[in-house]
C-alpha cells in the first residue's frame, strides 16, 4: 500500500523526476523537470531579452540558432499575432534593444501568409523608428529571401511617407549600418514622388549633394548644416554650426569632436546619447568633479521623468550606463575617468523612473533571487557585465521600492551534510537587506558577494513554510534551470498554501530567453513574466492584487 501511495504522491518527487500524471513537464538544460511556456510567452521572451551572450548551458551561437528557428516557425504559423506583439513591444518600449523585434518582423514579412506579410510591412514604420533600425531590418530581410514586390513596395512606402525632416535627420545621422546605406535601399525600392523636398533628400542620400536654392528650405537646413560642418576647421567652429543648425554630433567629423562639440551635443542630441556618452563627456574634461554646470545639466536630464518617457529610455539603458560609468573606464578601452557621485545617484533614480509609475498591490511579498551558478553566465540583452544574477537585483528593487511589505532572499541550493539543509548542511539561502532606499549599485554589489551553488527554486517556499512566514505572493527571479531540490517548486507552493492557509500566488520572472518555467500553466495562481519587460511591474501588481 505504501509503495502505491509513494508512486502517486507529489511530495516525494525530486526536481530530477517528472510529477505523476504531468506529461506536460519537460527537462530543462540542467536535467530538472519544469514546464514549457506557451509559444506566445517564449516569443515575448525573445523580443524582450534576445539571446546576446547566450546562457550557462548554451553559447550565444547555439542559443540564437535555437530561438531564431522558433521565431521563424512562430512567424510563419501565427504571423498576425506576431505582428501585434512586435508592435506592442516596440510602441510601449518594453524591450531594451530593437534587434529581436526587427528580426521577428522581417521573419513575418518574408515567411508569413499574404495577410501577415502585408501587416508586417504596414507595421514597419512603427517598429523601425531610426535609420539604424531600418538597416537592421533590411539585413534580416535579405537573409530571409531577398527583394520581392512586397519588399520593394514596403521599403518605398517607408521613404515616401516618413516626414521630410525625419528623413533629413536619417540622411546625416544614420548613413550606413550592417552593410546597408540609404542609397542601397533607394536603388532597390525605387520610390517615386513629385515632392521636390523629398526628392532633394533622396538625391543627397544617393549622391551626397544638395541642389542650389535647397539650402534655405527649413526641412533641408539640417543637411546643409552637415555639409558645412564637414569643412569645419576647429572644435569651436563645429560647435557653432551644431547650435545654428541643431546638428546631432554624428553630423560632425570625428577629428573636430572636442570639448565644445560634446558640450553642445548635450543640447542637440537626445537622452539616449547622453546615457551612452557619460564616459566621453568625462574623457574630454566636461563631466568632472567640480564642474557643476555640466554635472547639474546631466543630472537634470537623466532624472527628468517626462524626458525619460519621450526619449523612450528603457531601464536597461540606465543600468548599462550606471555599470559602465561607475567602473570609471570604458568597456572596450576608451580611457578612464573620475566618477562623480551625483551622477551615480542620478542614474539610480533614473532606473526606477524608467519603469514609470507603479501602484503598490499592498500585499505581502517574498522575493526569491536565484544566485545559482547558471545565473552568473551569459548577459542580459547584450549588456557587458550584466549577468542574469545582477539583473535580478535590479528587477527586485522595483518591487522593494513599490511595496511596503516584502522579504528578499538570495537562493541557490542546499548542500553539505546528510540531508542537505535539513541535515546540518548549508541551507542555500541568504537574506538580503534590500530596502526602498537601497541604491541600485549597492544592490548589484550585494549580489556579487552572495555564494553560488546549484539551483533549487523551491527554497523560497520551503523557507516560508518552515518559518511560518505569511506571504500572499512569491516572486522568483530565475533562469528556470532548477534541478537540485528534493521537492518541485509547484509542490512546495501547494504545501505552503495547505499548511499556512493562505492562497499564495507565484510570479516567475524569467531572466533568459528559453522555453522553460517553474510555473504550472494549469494553476491560475501562477504567472510567467519576462525579466526587464517594462510592463512587468504593472502586471505584477495587478496579479498580486488578484485583479486577474
């Protein structure tokens, strides 16, 4: 009798075994049994997280091949839905990088059915917001099948319908990327128009010249200013032209980009440029201790909530800027600089602001941060140094700054001693003293000091059960490569619910673009979210509050 009971019981099933009757469980890369996310969730994970840097279990090339094959299949089978998701991610600024969305849109444009392909081309202006985005897209399209009628029409329509002043900016700021130029695109697409100004921009894109009398046209002044800047002899001359013609720094030759040009670029370039060039501003002697004029301008810019929204600044943009600037040296050389504390503080504030206003759910949270070995490999969204492990610290701070009631734990797996944590071994848990006032860089440093081990995603629930901690919501930030536990996470949550009498919910925040999750898709009290999705904190609040 006992043997039969044990065979059907879920309480004695380790993470390396499939739960009885659950044929929907699959093996993850580490050999543990988990669930497979829906195709839509997997597609979203790719759009938001991408595959740059790979994971602990697959290098970048292998991971990218696996996920792009899936994306192509999803695009071919569910093209219209794919376009809806791509546009939503792009327009709501949910992803830190546009590359995955542009690849997915190109896949639909070339591999979907006729209706889906038309929808993809109609969506192109909403997804490709800059010349660089367009060139990325064209490179993907070329790989997926070249230039057919729909492709020519789609590219031509983009050039024919974009505002002329926007095209002029593209002409001087985004001249070539990925082996493509505007001249290449125009020669293949053959856009035809009677608009004199638009044709003047096209001519400049192809031949690099502006016709007589066109220099005074308001929409073409930017191009004329760029042509003048090409002949600037000094830094001061170039800066003066930037101010007069509102030129971005990319319109100025590199040999005259000195301190005055960078000072002016703080006015003429956007916030994205500022975040990417904090080191350069320091290198040319502007953003240095004691230069309060420049320091105050930078601080004001990066902490302006409206500016962050209009500039479509993603939290990862801010986190990347913080990691690079605080290091005091460039990632790939680029010199060294003295760090200004006020700028680090400003970036810390900007990170939270970039997520937008998040209403608290008013529930009791246990935040479980996976610090196992696999979380310290690869990078998030291609950001050098930003491992999934460090990314969890940043994501958890959003909740810590929003919710009044929470406990934060770093976990890996119990080890040592007979019976692991229950037999005298290490418990695999480290309490974290995060608070609403914990700085982003301090949280990242704290995560670096936590010891690593195997992966047991059940530990936060087991800990709460053993210590009788009352929690309405468990949030687990993980790569879902759990394998080392004696109990599966879903079973640990159900035991917690039974013993504590609390209908606790589980939110799994996936930090890598894989198809795995510890959340049971048949349990309405469990939810999968994508790490660094700017929509995630709001969805987390709604789910935690029981509103869906």
